[in-house]
């Protein structure tokens, strides 16, 4: 299945730093995919494709959801929305 993504759609990129005492990468990936993130190759680990130009408040809300989803996984993350 080919999924076309418009170039003008906003994206939120997520970089995750894992800890050997934390959750397995596959579990973290499963949790993030349930939120709509997808694994990507390159500078970032995951991407979230907005279906619109999201507001700053919506981006902050997504960041809060990531925080809640990854709580207890013993990972550190960075989000970048463009």
C-alpha cells in the first residue's frame, strides 16, 4: 500500500533516547503507533502527520499525550513540529 503525504501538511517529529533499564523499543513503538506516529528513517525516529495546519495548542496537547503514553517507559524524548 502506497501512502501519499502532501508536502504542505504539518508534521511532528519525535526523537527517543532509550535506557537499558527501560521499556523495550518494540513496546515504545507500539504505544506511539497507537497514537498515530509512524517509525521513520533518518534524523528522527517517528513522525506524526497532521491532516491540517495544527495550532500551537494542538501541538502542545499532542506533546502532553506523548508524555502520558511514555510515562513509566524510562525514555527521554524530543518533539519538533514543522
